């Protein structure tokens, strides 16, 4: 009987710990994606060929899509708007890449950086 009671308490404590850790796991996921986006942005800005630039921008777009699907507990509305704006900015970068215009793509990447900075400021 005592053994059963200890198992029940252990399971209850384990469930509580998992529930408490869930928001932290989401925050860690966002943080990891944001770090990768930062590295991809640096790579994109340093790119010297269109294939290289395109690869980094694809990575940025993938990370932005994944990040936009993450919950953000502090201000979900502002976070969602920021991710939407970021994806729109990245779409313009993609258009410039498809047109073969590296200068225009990098110019549009500067807007991505401004958007990032604006929303980081709002959410900090």
C-alpha cells in the first residue's frame, strides 16, 4: 500500500514538473530558432554568390515559419504581427533573388534587420 502511494505521488510530481516546464521548452525553441536566424542573416549578408545567398534566405524563411508557429506567452499579438511582417519582408528578399538582383536582395535584408530590431524592442 505504501509503495503504491509513493508511485502515485511520484507520478503527480512528475506531471506537475512537465506542465511547468512546457512554457520553458517553447521559449527554448524560439530562442534556438532566433539564434539560427541570426547566424543565417549574417551568412546572407556576407554572401558573394546568388546560390549562397539563396541558401541562407531559405534557412531564414524556414526558421521564421517555424518560429511563427510557436506560442509566445508575453505578448502573443505583437509577436504574431512581428512574425507576419518578417515573413513579408523575407518574401521581398526572395523576389529579388528570383530576379537575380543581389544588391536589391541585400537591401531588402536590411529591412528584415530593421523589422527584427523593432519587434525585439517591442517585446523586450
